[in-house]
C-alpha cells in the first residue's frame, strides 16, 4: 500500500508538471478510499516541500451542495496550499502550463491563531485574523474533471493558483450574507453568497479543522484558508480576465495569458 501511495503522488505531480491529463486513479485502483487518498495528498505535499515549496495554508473544495451533486461527490474536501500557488491580485497568469483551468471566487481567512478539531464557532471567529476576497484557479489532473472523491482528494483538490484581494476586514459577522459575483471579460458568469459555502464560511473553516484533526493536524496561525467556491467555477482560457466582486470585501482580478509560468 505504501508503494502505491508514493506512486500515485508522483504520478499526479508529474501530470501537473507536464500538463498532461490522466484517467482517474480509481479506474485502476478501485479500492482507493478517501483515507488513503489523503495519504497520497500528504505524500505529494512532502515531495513539494522537499523541492523547496513552503506550506502556507489549506483550501476547501466541493463545499456547495449543488456542486457536490453535479460532480457526483458526497462531501467537501481539504487540500494544501503552498507558496508556489500564490499570485498577486491583478496579475497576468500564464496558463499554458495548466491542463483545463477554471476560476472561482472564494472568501479567504488569514488565521491569527491556531484552530484544532475541538473548536466551536466562537473559537473559530476569534482565531480568524482577517477576511479577504479570493480568486482560485483550479486545474484537475483528470481528463474532463471526471473523478470520484478519493481521486480529487489525492489530486490535492484540483489546486493550481490563487490570489487575494487588497481589502481586509475582521470576521465580525455578515459572512453568510456576503454577496459575490464573478465576471469573465465583463460578463457575469455566476453569483452567490457566503451561505452557499457550507451554510457559512466559518462552518467550512471548522470542517477543515475537524478533518485535519483526524490526521493529527490543526489549522495553524499565519495560514490562509480558502473556504470554497462561492459560485461555480468558470472556464479560464488564455486571453480571459476574471474579476470577483464582493459586497464588503472589494474586488480581485486575474488575467490568463499564453505561455508557462
């Protein structure tokens, strides 16, 4: 089993590096379950750190019920963020090194204190330092985004890139009502509110803390937490500019360009 875990981690990292789509791991490894998939994810993280990347936080995926139903996945997931994924707001992002990029708006937390699996909502709000607008570029390593929950967990939640906006505010309520839309080349591609993220973005943070606790981990101070897409993800081909517009968190944009980063 350990050999299969390492092989899967290397296969996914190689697919990412070469921008080559794979068939789902579960096509040939049908017994792969979520617990083992998180071991694949953690092994890939160790390989990322060994090559010089730095762990900066976690992201949640599949946090809306509608998206779970569309992707035929029954529950959210947690994945890792490293410094290699970070881009400044307003950046032009070469997407030639990605396979099938999509982009979605996120409510992001910058953690001021650690959070473990025993925390409640009050503790979670106290642990959040600042709230920011976010844009996440996702890129499944599986052809046509065809995967099961274990596949996408092993693939680190289809992680690729993300940017945070300049506006920051405390987590002092109102996140359920925080409205958002994503515009692609000036045309609105989706609308939502914070409540579309597991009922409340703070609930997504608590989900992450509890899931990490099952692996003997916690959300750490200084981390960024991307709480999940407020809207569905939109295609993000070269030549496209995407802008997330929030009611109190301001805006954040990224532009896709040809070439590889």
